[in-house]
């Protein structure tokens, strides 16, 4: 297999970036980027650390992040599986990328920056839902924010293809196979759904 191992070779292969792809980048939230991100309930968070890389879906029933100022976002770390892959990476490295999506829009808004994890009581309590609040909050300092062209979501027909999940393995089936029948299957799926409904926050 032939590998590309030189940046010059890569640049010759692809040519110069389009002017708009460079001009769309801002170093802080503009009114347009602010409006878009404030409508996003879902994003993918990418981090890197000593143990490797991680891509984690994050979602909320309102905006998935809160703006603290034009260059700072806050994301509550709601209850999960306690693997803490994202949080470990942030503590070790701090570099972070986020991809914000809004159902129905083929545009993706991206943020690259630096993050830290805080347990500041006032900030954690400010995210309270039904008497519960996150144990920590990820605070993101924006390095750059820009929109991604719509081609990828259009090619994949993300919002227009309907439900294509029939016949795919469930979480319980993944676990059943990986544990060689020791755990998982339908009992796991049924119990997990009830647990998830009872502990969204």
C-alpha cells in the first residue's frame, strides 16, 4: 500500500483550499455561530490523551453547551457509565474538538480549542435539573469556530433516509458476544432502558 507521509505531497495532491473555507473561521462566537450552537442539543466531542483518542456523543434536552462568554463554552457532564474517557483526556491533554449538529440541517458547526474540567459548586449547581446537577463541568476555551460544508451529511442522507436500524445488534447483543454469554442480551437491554429513563441526569 502506498502511504502519504509528507505534507508537501499531500498539498500537491489536493491543491489549495478554497478561499471561503479559510474566511469562514472565527476565533470567538459571532452572532451567527452563537445562534446556531444555542440551537444544538447534540454534539460529538473529540479529545486525545496518553491512553489514546476518544470521540464521545453528548446530548441534552436543551442546548448541549452554555455560553459563558464569546470565547468560552460550558458543558455539564451528566451521568454516564463512569469510564470517563473524555474527562481523563482533558485532564491529561486539554485539546478538544466539538461537532455541533441540529436535526434537519446538513450544516455542522465545529469548535476547536482547549478544555478543563471543573467541580466549581456554583457552576455545577447552575445546571440543576429536577434537583440533580452534574459532578463536573467541561469548560471549553474556543480557539476557532467554523461551519463544515454539508456534503458529508448529504451523502449519508442523515436526516432524510428514515430509520435504517432494523436488524442491527443492540447494546445487549454486543455485550453478550464480547462476554461470551456471561452478560448482556435482552435482559440487559430491557434493564438498561429502564435505568436510562430513570437517570437521564
